[in-house]
């Protein structure tokens, strides 16, 4: 019988890095507008998730590889609010 190490070890995926967003008012406004326009464009698609400035963890079991793009769209996933996104 094999036991997964991940099953017994809890990996922490932080939701914030403790640093303020380094954005100007203009950058912030464009970021928010881009997310809103994409949400409107995909509003009738329950399988499209739109967000921005959210941590994306892309290596299972490892919280170090992380990005936080200004805006992103994920096709084929349930649309709901998240604290971070894990691929």
C-alpha cells in the first residue's frame, strides 16, 4: 500500500504577498476596465472564468511558482469567485 506524501502534508498557497500593489491610478483603471469588459463579453458562458491581479499557482504541491497577471481568462472552468487560482 502506498501513501501519498501530499495527503499527509498540507501545502499552503498564500492569497497575498503582503506587498501593496505597485500600480498607478491609470494602470489600476485599465486593469479594472479590462476585467469588466471581459466579464461582460463572457457573461453568458458559465464555463469561463475572468479575473485579474490574482495569484495563479501552476505547479501542484509547490507554492513557489506563482504569477499574478493583471487580467486573465480561463476557459472550461466553473465561473465563481476565488481567493487564488490553481491549475
